[in-house]
C-alpha cells in the first residue's frame, strides 16, 4: 500500500502491523474473494449493501469460515496448514449490534475479557467513560453504549481493531460526537472501519478499501482512488464528499461564523460546531463537490463567504459530470457539467477561484 498524506482528512499513516489477506468464502450463493494488503493506520471499507464488507471482517476474526491466507505483521492466522481460532487471533471486533450484557454494569462489561495488559483507567479516560462505570447498559444512550463496546474491545488486548458499522442507528449529533473517540482508538492500533457513509470513512481513514459484489474494486488513498476509473465511479455512486480537517478553530460572534484554517487557507464555517471541536481547536467539515462553484476570473462581491484562489490539478469525467480537483492549499473537488468545463476552458494547470457558501459546509466532528 501507499503510505502517504491523505489530503481529505489530513491524517498521516502510522507505523505498525500490516494485514495480508488472500481469502475466499462462500455464504449461500454469495462469493467473497479478497486479496489485499492493508494498513498500517486506519483502513476504511466502503461499498454498497451486500458487497461483503461485514463478511470480510468476520473472516479476519475467524468467526466466518474462509480459505486462504490471513496474517498480521507476519504472524500467520490461517493458511493451507494452520488455522488459529478466534479467541487467539487478537482481533477486537465491535459489532453493529454491540452485543453488550444489558444486565451488567459498564464496569463489568469492560472487565469482561480484559486481559490486564491494557490500562483499564487509560481506556476509560480515552473514551470518557468514568462517569458511566456504575450504570447499567440498559440505561445508556446509543453513543454511550458504542463507547463501552469499543472500550471492551480495546481492553481485550487486540492486535487489530475491527469496527463493523459502529455508527449505524445513531442520530447525526451523536454520530459526530462519537467520531473523535473512534479516531482516538484508531490511533492506538491498526483499525478496519466498515461504514456505508463515505464522509465517515474519509474522516477517519488513512487508506480506503472499495468493494463491490464480494471483490476488491480499489485500495489506496482517496486521491489515488479518484485517479482510477472504476474506483472513481464507485466512490461517486456511493456519494463522495470533500472532508476537510480544519485547525485554529475560533468563534467570530460578530459575524455569526466560525473561523478556521487548513493548508494555509482561511475558512468561514457554520456556527455551532460540536463542543469538543471548540475545546480542541480542530475538527472536520464535509462539503459536497456539487456545492463548489468555479470561476476563471477573480469574482466581485458575492454571497459566498469563502473565495479561494487555486490551481487545477486534475480533471476527470464521471457519469456524465466532471470532477475538477483544485489545490487551494488543500485539495478540493468540484463537480461541474461538461458544458461548464468547456465554456470556462478549465484544464490542468489553470488558475481558478473556488466559491463556497458557509451554509454548504457541515461539521462532522
């Protein structure tokens, strides 16, 4: 895999174990065939429903029968001669349905399977669970229960963290509050993160594995996938968004906006970001490519509060539209019609201005 800066999330690949998988599995008429080298850092797994994302995690964990090779950092978990059972694979799996014990307290759930190698207090602090320890699972909110499930997985001393749709069923604000906790967990050890929401995957991941019909369509950074025809078409079909990491977040009460920077560019962002964003001074915003307007001359007064000059780096067609990648200190993808690209004579290397309304941006944690 290519380990480099992922511009859409401003995360950097970390050192650590690599996961090698060359496997086949059968579930009724469904066939899974995956050959990939994943990691290090956080690998997001994207694809349409039923493409095999959850099945892949189950195979890696050993709870779904499969044939072929699986190894983590050179340690073979299965091949033609050996098969390591699930309880010895050191895979911390967080299911979509959590599978917590509702009759037990948060403390008892966390201690279930705790091997004593990880610091209990450190994990509790990492996930902000201290005030919940004496409560029953049945009395927790969805986001709180998700954090307990992640904490239990981390305390099992895993070599790899497997997150299977951990944000499904949560409302928008709860999901956004949980994302920083997932980011903190994924910085501790290699993580595979399955989701159907493109912006969540791009928010967390260093590398993306694209799947369709049980097979790998592409694997790499977002920028690499957008440079390939089939992965680009699949990303477009799934609902690709720009996800920008911003820093130096500060409230401008007089203007009724939030000011922040990324790549040396100043942004005026929507008010009312998640509370932890203001506390940390950094966060993420999502922006649809169709909400980015392009001008080939410096615009006059406009209601778009973000006007940034940049250079066109790539132009590529997708499903009757055209994606234009502009470097404004950070890469921004704009979606245009072919007619607009021709009329404005937009090509690689030309100077353009990106116009973005503050209201077109959305905080994503």
